C-alpha cells in the first residue's frame, strides 16, 4: 500500500484517538477530564487531532516532492534508461505537486471549516468526500506508476547485465586473440 494511503490511515487513527482519550482516559487525566466535562472537550480534542493531521500532511507533501525530484534526477543522470521511465517519474512528480498545490489545501480548508461545527452541511461533507477520493486516486496512481517504474528498472538491469556478459564472452573467444589488451 502506498505511503500516502498510510497517511490517510494515520489521519483516521488520530481522529479515533481523540475519542479514545475521552472515553477511556488515564487515571491521572480522568479526574481532570471529569471536572471539565467530555461534551466541552470533544470539539477541542478533535481540533487538536485535525491540526496534527494537517501538520503531517504538510510535511509528507514536502517530503514527497523532495523524494520525487531526487528519483527523477537519479533516473535522468544516474541511468541510461530511455524516455519512458523518465516520463513516468516526471508524471509521478507532477502528481505530487498537484496534490500539494490543489488537493491538500482544499482538504485543509474544508477541515478547518468543519472543526468546531458539530453538524457540517451536506455541501461540506460532499466536498470532504470528493477531496478525500481525489487524494486516494492520486495516491493509487503514484503507487501504480512507481510499480511500473520499479519493474522497468529491474527489467532494464537484467537485460543490461545479460548484454554485458555477452560482450565479455566475445572478447574471450579464441578468434579475437589478436586484440591487444
């Protein structure tokens, strides 16, 4: 499973941990939470979980851009692959930049709108669902392109090593003894 899909799982677990904290607090926190009341603390704990999720998505977006750029330049300058693997790597990088520039800010905006709203509108829920679906599809597309790119790298290395072995055998043949080494 892709790392971005893992980020969605972490985000959902962070939101669930806010509920777990209020339902089963530690012994030292139970007395404090009892004086404040669970109903008043629930929006605050969910807000803090959402802020943590926003921070994680922000950092993950920057990390993906850096890793995608490094992967593209590694393929460009470190291998002798053709244009197709470079195009796949560039497409992955463009998807990451698109996520970072379009989907993630939209998700943050919708979540900030619904943080302290106990019953968000149908429009806000629909926007959240659409943005989450778009993020998941972008993550699956990157995962599929990464698998294609990895398969091409493995296949290319195997083919290249077989060609290299043939070249060594050609030099070692008896007919080519006249070549100075």
